[in-house]
C-alpha cells in the first residue's frame, strides 16, 4: 500500500516537470540601437519604408501577416492569420518555413539576441 501513498505526489511531480520542460526559453531583452545595426542582415531584401524583394517593415508590429495591399505575398503567408508581435516575429526569424510552410522567405537568424535586438528596433518603426 505504500505505492498508493506515493503514486499521486509522484504523478504530480512528473506532470509539473514535463510541463516546465516544454516551455520555450524566454526571449532576451532586445536593444533597439543594436537592432538598427543588425538590421543590415535584413536589408538585402527589406527596408523600413519601401517594398523590395520582401515587404516594408515600418508598422510591422501589430500588422496581420500578408496584409500590405501593395506587396505580392505568398498565399501561405497571406492565409496564415498571424499578427506580428515580438513572439511571432521571433518564431518567424528562427525559421520562416517552420512557422509558415510555403512562404517565400527562407532566411533565418539563429542568434536569439540578434533577433531580439532587431525586433526591438522594428517595434520603434511605427
């Protein structure tokens, strides 16, 4: 009967540990000044104010993905229903094809601090 006595607390401990293990790591705090310099990694395809290979980034925070009327998005991104915020941009920059399979963008940024800095910079570009 000792098993019954310890089974419930053990099960709770295992569930708690599993739930905690599945939580993604917290995003680092971004620095907009560093992000402005790091934005050069994006500027081959994007700019703040003009569409290019990729859409313009001014006002991207809070905008629904694929919603600029004067840019030709992939159907996958246009239909994604994503609204850009720090978390979705971080996931996007980690692996666009993982977040929205079939999107045009393939470039990713593996460095979490660089992503956070660029996102902080984009947040200022309203």
